[in-house]
C-alpha cells in the first residue's frame, strides 16, 4: 500500500507543474514590446524550483523537518495570491494596448 503522504506529494508536484503554462501566459499578457525580455526573465525564475528546497533544507537543519515545510507553503500561498489577485492587470487611465 502506498502511503497517503507520498500520493499527496506526487499530486502537489503534478498540479504545480501544470499551472506553469497559465502563470506564464498571465504574466506575459499586455507587456507589448517588453514581452521577449520578460519571457526570458520568467524562464530564469524557474530556477526557484531548485533554490527553495535549499532554503527548506537549511531551515530543517536549524529547526526540524516539520517547521521547514513553511517554505513550500509560502510558495504555494504566493501562487494562490497570484492566481486570485496578482494576475489582474492594472492598466493606467486611458491606456490603449499596442497591436502586436
């Protein structure tokens, strides 16, 4: 029998990886001439998936492993914030989007 915690860990990774396409498109929308530069920055930010576990490990070394899960929880909370509030474009008054 597979432990429930392993199934949940697998499903969390699967769901966050599927969200990347939507997050990328929402982030690049409406950037106009800055879209190529921003998409390069977004791709560089993927390294956060390699940096956050390092910080979780440091926290686990100085406290215990249960406390260290605050790092991925904060990351997932930010993704939730971005999905619900942060992805809404805030256009200035009288803004007319460029045609690409």
